[in-house]
C-alpha cells in the first residue's frame, strides 16, 4: 500500500481482505472527529512526547483516512494502540534475537535485521521524518497539509528521504504495520474503536461459531463481537 494512493483505493484494499488475514488477539499491551485526532480525548500517551504524538496522529490519519466508508485510523484509536504497544516487551526488543550480523537484504523469514528495537525505530524515525519535512517543506510533518503529508510519506516509504539514524524504509514499514494492527486488532488493545475495522471487511470477530457461513457466498448477517462482548 503506497502512501500516495487515494483514500478510496486504500479502503477498497481493506474491504477486499479476507477474514483469515485478521488476528483477533494482538500482543498484550499495558462520533466524527477531525482527521489526525485520536478517539478518546482522555487518553494521554505514556511513551510519545507531544511532538511525537502529533506525528503519530497525523500519520495514522493519512495511512488509513476517514472517508465515506467509515472512520479512519486516528478516529479508531490507532495512535493509542501504538503508544500502548511501546510499553510491551515486543517494543523493547525483549522477544527478539538482537545481535548481529544484520543484513538489510535478508528475507523477512530471517526476522528482524537491525540493532534498533521498535521503541528506538519509532523515536528516531519520527524525529528524522520531522527533520526531513522541515528541510524540504519548511514545517514538521503534523503541520503540513494532507497532500504534502502524503508526498512525505511516499518519499519515506520509497527510501528517497534521507534519514541518518534509522533506515527510512524500515521506519515506514514498522509504522504501517502498527497502523494496520491497531485498526484490525481487538479493541482491548486500544485500537479498532467501535469495531470499525472488522465492520469494514465483514469480519465476525470473537464469535463462538460462524462456520455455517464460511462456504456461503453471501454477506455475514451478524455484527462483529469483541473479546469483551462488545458488539459492533
């Protein structure tokens, strides 16, 4: 998925995903709104600084924007999901083998290929992204207009943005993966508020049994159910 794609084409991509691609349980973590504002005004980030938090909200709003098909990542609480994930052993690299040698060209099956853990990748990547947009467009990423944010994200995704502290492609890949996870994970982890991700693709969630409908070429008629029992 490219940052330069249109909002509609991005949502069409999500709408075409099969239920088998969605994971109900992610790694445990400790109404309409303007784009770039995370749902739940009472939430205060515990890892991200105010400037970093502004970037995360703005990036989420562009990677999965709100549109005629429903709420986007920012409205669905994905920034909260990402911030909460930063407090997990995963984000600290405690679950990975973190010693070299590393190879940037190694296949994904060989695992993480960096001495940086996710906390460091996010922190260094956000700072580098803001430095890049200040140099090229005179403002931090969160201060840019939406189309300029898309331009910046596309440059980062393609590796055309020059980051000194972390590979731009690595940062973008982890950012995009986290946004996807937050949009489709169970709401207990902070994202997918109102089960918007599951409703978008017709995923039944944590229902005890929906196998009777698997082979039917019809839309599943019941709303999704979260682990908490919440219904969409």
